[in-house]
């Protein structure tokens, strides 16, 4: 919920849970901006989420 609220406010997300369409005419999704890309996987681990590797960025 935190990431979604941040995204709606136009701010970077913390956990990397929100994605947006890269181009409105396609279905390709990319991650919304992240607050601290170097720490995102550690934060995800604390929330029992898998690492971001393998997700489009």
C-alpha cells in the first residue's frame, strides 16, 4: 500500500511493487521509480518479497 500511495503522489516507491505501462499503446510494464535502488532488495526481504532480479526495470 505504501508504494501505491507514493506512486499516486508522483513520488518514488520503496519496495518495488508498482509497475506502469512503458508506452500506453503496449502492454509492456516497467517498475515505477524507486527511492533507493541499492537497498530495495534488502527492504523487500524484510517484507518477505522476492528480489527484483528478473523483473523489467
